[in-house]
C-alpha cells in the first residue's frame, strides 16, 4: 500500500480530517488556557514554547489537511469533508436544530492556510518584539485566543458558529488593542473598536434571524441548496434585506464605510497585533463572510451592487486620508481599509475568488509592511512619527529591503503578488457592465493614490537623513527578521498562483468568475499596463515631492490649506459621528435614561415602596408595648378568632374525628 | 370499672373544663403577680387535661390519656424552669409585677 492509497483509506474512514478539524481551533485554545492561567508563574521560555507550539500545531494540522485534500482526493463541497454527521448537537429547541459544525472546503482551507501560516510567523515575530514586556504571557494567551476564535470563524459550517467566532475575534481584538491598558488612548481605542463592532454585529444578528425565519436553517450548504433549487421560494425583498444586514455586519468587522473609524485607532495595540488582527486576518472576516454566503448575494443583485459601491468608495476615501498621515502605523491602517475596499469591490462584481485572492496576497504584504514598521518602531524606541525618521536604509538593511519589496508589491509593481490580485479585481470590475466601469475607474485612481502614499512612507522613513535626535539603538533580533524575510518571499511569489488557478480551485465554494463576452487576454494585458502606468505616476509624484525637493511637500500643503486640513483631519468623520451619534446618545443616556427613567421613575418607585413600608412600621410598632399582659390578650383574642372561624365555617374536623382515627 | 358514674352527662365534664380554662385565661390576663400568672397557666393546662380524659373515656381511646401524661410531664418541667426564672427575676428586679417587667420593649 503506497502513501497515496493509505491517505485515501484514512480519508474514507474520515479519521484524519475528523480528528484534525477539531484540533485546529483546539490547540490555540489550550495555549490560551495554559498561558492565561499559569503564564505569570511559568518561566519565560516555557511561555514562549506554549505560545508558539499552539499556532504551529494548528498550521501543521492544516498542512496535513491540505496535503490530504491535494493528494488524489479532490475536495468535495461540504458533505464528505464537512463531516456534518460528526457535528455536535448544539442547540435543539422545538423545531430548531443547530449543530456545532466545522466544515473544511476549498475556501476555508485557503483561509486557514493564511490565518495559521501568517499567524504563526507573527507569533515568532512577537517573541522578539514583546521580549521585555511585563505582560508577555498575557500577550501570548490573547494571541492564541484570537487564533482559536479566528479558526472557528473560518471553519464554521453554519452562520451561528461563524457568529461565535466573529464575536470571539472581536473580543480578542478588544483585549489586544487595549493591551497596554494603563495608557488611556489604548484603553479608549479598545472600547471604540468594541462598540463600533457591536453596531455592525447588530446588523449581522438581524441577518441571522431573518435567515432563520425565512430558510429555517442556518447551515451554509443547506441555504445554498435551497436557494439554488428554488430561487423564487424566498421573496426578493427579504433576500435583499438579509444581504444588507450581512453587509452591515461585514462593514463593521472589515472596517468599511461607514463603520471603518475603529481601525485607525486600533493601531494603539502592539504592532504585531496590528499586523495579524488588524491587517492580515480578522478584518478580512467580512470579505470571507460575503464569499461564504455568496449564493445569497448572487440572488440579491441590489445588495451586491451596494457591496461594490461600499468597497470602491472606501478604497478611494481611505487612500486619500492615507496621503497626509504622519504616523507610520496610521498610514498603514488607512491603507488596510483601502485594500479591504478592493476586496469588497471584487465581491461586488461577483468575482469572489478574486477578492479571496487579494485577501491572501494582502495578508502577505500587509503583514510584512506592519512587521517592518514594527521593526522600525522597535529600533527607534517607540517613535512612530514619519517626520522624525529618515535615513534608516543603512541602519536597518533587512527591514529596508523587505519593506521595499512590500512597498513595490502594494504599489502594483509587475510580477509581485498584489499586481496579479489587484489586476484580477480591476479586470473583473471592468467586465461588469457600465457600473463596473465606474468601479474600475475608482479602483484605478486608488491604485495611483496607493502608490503615492506608500512611496511617500518609503522615502520619509528610509531615504534622506535622520530627522531626530532619537538614534536607532535596538538591534533587531533574529526572531523578528526571519518572519520579515519569509513574508517578503511570499509577497514576491504569492501572486504567481494566478487568478485562473485560484478561481478554478475555489469555484466549488465561491462559484466561478463571472464570464463576459468582452474578455480577452489583450484587454487584460492593456488594463494591467494602464494600472502600472497609474502606479508609476503615483511613484513619480512621491519622488518629486519627497526626494528631489522635500520642501515642496510642505509648500503644497500650505498652498491648499483647506484640502490639506480636511485630509489631515480625516474628513472630520470622527467629529461628525461624535456630534451626530455619540453626543446625542450620551445625552440621552445621561438625561433621559439616567435622570428621568432611572432617578425619577425607577428611583421614585423604590422610594415610594420604602416609604409605605416604613409608615406601616411606624403604625405597627405601637403594638409592641412590651407589656406581657397585652401580648397575652392579643394571643387569646387570636385564638378566640380562630375558634370562631372554625365554628362558623366548620371544616368537619373535630377532636372527635381526630380521636376516632 | 365504674369510677365514672354514667348518670353524669359528658357535657358537664366539658363545661367544667371550659370554666376552668376561662378562669385560667382571665387570671392570666388580669393578675399582675408573676406567680399568680404562672398558676393560671397551670389551671389552663389542667382544664385541657380534663377534656382529654373525658373524650378518651367517651370514645374508649387510649390516645387521649397518653396526651395527658405528656402534658403533665411538660407542666412539671415547665414548673421547675418557670419557678427558677421567677426567682431569678425577683433577685434581679426586686419585683414580681408583670407590668414592670417590660424589657421586651425597646
């Protein structure tokens, strides 16, 4: 029996997959428990070992799954690999039955490879980055907790299990943003992220209820089957409502308009956290969710169009803000929002696999960008202001070269990863009719801006002369350099899979790419060249403003002060939301709920009850005279009253009957 | 066994019991001397005993007689404890008037 046959036999026994599917989330959970409960008392090397082995174990299990799926056995959709029959009976009330199902299919496998793979690299990086932090064990337990929930989210076989993971990653995100909770800005940022995400989750939850009410099931495969079998069975309006609710949930988690505001503030967390949770994995959950429920969106074209519009608008909007930010992590945060917009744009033109493709490459290059930025911050002793950097090229050579690769990748340099995925999205948008052309053009403009702000960051950080007294003094440890190099290699080669191969592979899960009569390789090549040209223009502008004549940038800013202020203050959206929602809500809470309802009504009722009771006490206390004979008199009176009652309403019970029995 | 004459009707015994009980109640309520109050309680207990034995005889049931023994036993114990308390109270307050023993009032 050769290895391949053996794998097949084991697969058909369902043994490997069954065991391993549960292991994927379980291992990080064990890591979370060990480090969370005993971490403070364990030696540091043991904390590190537990913190690293958990994600490594998950990654290895995923690799085994990938090998099993790849060797001989083609991945079937849901049924055979899903092991629905092994699922745990979770909720069973009346006619409602929900299993705790884990499903491994093409989509979740790709996603898992990214989550556990990039996750493991960032765990390694964290060992170096967090080495001196007093909360070292707490940090790793949170990070493992995040992986537990993220893998649950990805493996979920129904919407409710996904929601559990969805909420869980929100919790982990909150804990890690506010990791340095002694710092007020960090604690506030954590709260903001949590609250804004709850708003989105509200939409998601309503969507789940609507799904349950109209489909009677929450299992992805059953929903798809039902909708494909009889598309007219569900009212189109209801479908659109469901999709809009799901989209609202996705905008919260994936930081899209109008709920993107928490992500820039989330940069208060440690930089590896920004890389893992707020760039590579968690924030892509919204895209994953839309791809997972794509059958619903396919039957609700209006909602799908809105997905594209939200994506394109967010991509452009966030890119313009990124142009003028001075905090290196904020630039990357807005860049993340913008790139997530691309993924939504792809979903909006029904090119889900292109969105997932960009998700994968983005996980590589954005994690790399953040980790490189973290390396700079680490070396600069916590400095994040681009204006105080400069000339780091010679001092941090590995960081410089890996960052350079990442910058060229995100800018869309040909043959690097993002070039393929971004072009796949733009091409799919271009083929999507007249509305698609508009989305395509917005995407193209965003590509120009992306190139500009990334090269701006690059010039400010690495070229020229150091612009502060703060000399880079920390040596970058090997544990931080290795992930940088691996991610750089992935950022170069990650796109060579190509959109054709990945969409063919993903098609059982996400459907095939939409076909168009206009599609031809010539057009695709020309569009690619156009995108590259736009990126070069962006680079040229950055070069002109920040390398050749650095003074020009400030001149330009002061030439159009209104525009500059608008961008620098992020379109005043936070202020607008503050005045529009936060202040009125706070006022309502304080005055209406706090004073009127709580103090006046509820408090009034409580005081009234207390008053009645004490008044009754004041009257009744006269009885307690202390005179023994008065007590005896009341006793006798009471006995007489009872006797009288029995005589008048005789129950037939007398001493005579008592003695007789 | 003729220690109870059959020409004395049952109601007479019960009436006597009721009269004795009422005397006990009234004595308990109007007397101020603690010892008299205590005696009134004994009177009530014995009134009840009388009705018990009456009914026991009437229905030829031994349960009623057993009750009486229990009551007498408890009364004896109560007398011992009660008199001890009365002596203790007198030593502490130099009075036996129940109206002046009003510590239960706050």
